[in-house]
C-alpha cells in the first residue's frame, strides 16, 4: 500500500486537487500526435465534414434550365392563345353590334308594334312547348349516340345538361363553348372523353342529315314556293357542309395522323380528324346511326312547327313547305362563326328570308324577336338548373 509522505516543515502545503484538475470531464483534443514509422504509408487526412458540399452535376443544371424554359414557353403560348381568343370574340361582338345597330336604324317600328299588339299568347305558349319538345328530341338523339359508345347516362340529366349548354352559349359567350361543356362533363363522368366527344360530333352530323331529309324533298317537289336566292343559298350551304363531312371522313380513312406533324397543334385540324374518326367508326354501327337520324328529324320537325306557330300567333299565314327550308337556312347561317352567339346575324337573315315570302319587314322582325325570346327562355331555364339542381345532378 502506498503511503503519502508526511509533509515536513520544509515541504510547502499544496492545495487539494480534484479529478477535474487531472483532465477528467474535459473534451479530448481532436489532434493526436502522429508517429512516423519508416516505410509506412502516409496517414490519411481527416475529412472536414463541416466544409464539405455535394457537387451539382452539369446534367442536373441543364435539366433544370430546360424545365424552366419549357414552362416559360408554355406560358407564352397560353397567353398568345388567350389574346387570340379575345381578339376573335371582339371581332364577333363588333359584327353583332353593327348588325343590331342596323336593325335599330332600319326597323319599321310602327308595323312592329302593330304586329305585337295582335299577338295570340295561347299560340305563343304552344310554340314554346314545341320548342321544348325539340330539345327533348335532341336529348334522345344524344342519348342514343352515347349508348353506341357504351356510355350510360340518365336521359333527364342529358336534357338538363343541354339546357345548361344553351345558357353558356347565349349568356356566357366568353366562357367554355356549349358543346365542349357537354362533351367534357359526360366524358369525365363516364371516364370516356373520346367516346363523349365522338358522340357530340355525330349529333351534329345526324342532325344535318335529318334536316336534309326534310328540306330536300320540299325543294324538289315545290320549287315554285321558294325564291331563287333562298334556294341557291340553301344548296350552297348544304353542299359546303356535306363536302366538309365527306372530306373529314376521307382524310381519316386514307391519311394517317403522322403526316400532319405540327398541324395537329391547331384546333381545327384536330376537330377535323376527330370528326372523321367518329364518322368512320359510326359506319360500323348503322342501326345506331339510323336511330340518331330519326331523332334529329323529329327535333327539326318540332323546331319548324314551333316557328310556324309563332308566325300564326302574329297572323302570318305561310305554307308549311316554306318553313321546312327557311328554318334550316336561318339556323345554318346563324351558326357560322361570324357574329357573337348568332345575335344580329340571325335576325337579319330571318328578316331577309321571310321578306321574300313576301312578309312585311315589321312582322318578320316580330317573328325574330319571338324566336329570340324562346331561345333566351330555355337558356334561363338552363341557368336555373345550373345554379340549383345542377349542383347535385348536372
């Protein structure tokens, strides 16, 4: 056992040392003495973790720059499309304003108020009922084409959706198009956007064919009832639309999509190809196509009878054969992408057509206002479904 020396008189007293004085509980120095051994390799230097930063690869930098430039390009393209769209809307609105201003200046107000004063409201109610039946027949036609695409949709919802599309077309012309709204909604609900768009395209085609079934026999059997200008305009428009449909079908059957290249970026080219593909597929379903044409025929008959009933409410007596050509002609002209929602153009064309019957300009303008009121009534009904029942079903 080791004994501590007894301090003598010559040995000074030392203070008591604790463990902390001998290095306990203190940090160990990071630097250790290095011992050099002859012939041994040099020791590896420790890595300075605090100052180390991962190196960024050049490929990652290039990828980030590419993504940024792509986003900028897409934003530029979107802004360009929006400016172009607003320019087109502005031009169409200008045409509508000019035509409506022309009507306000040249309208025979005395004969207009005289025709409206003798209005038969009972016949007007029947005309509105026939207009509603036309919308229901159109919904049946659309429903049949959707079933051919294996899309199951409730008929009542299709009627409401058609009315909502009228609301967007007449009251919100700067928003989404009515046909685009219907195709997008049905395609999203059925998880089949291509089939819904194809059915929407075929609705226009079968409606056009149903219209020809009514108008062409009347032109052939009663040519004396129609002025030469009306017959010529109807034939030219019908031939133009027929050539468009036939050309779309031939293009989709004979030419592959790959030859278009960058042309596919343009909306009219894509719509042409979609129309052609829908027509080529529908040729394999003649049963559904015939049913759709029949419903389109029924829809046109209801629209023609509605127009004739409005004319009878204004005490205008014109043979039914004239309406079978005049109503489709006015509808075809008003759907041309010239004016905003057909306002102005529809009234001018209807007055020009019925003035050739001959009908006084004041009575023809009163008929145009009644038909506009009917369109706006069903558009307002669609707005009601959109803001109330539409939140749950449509």
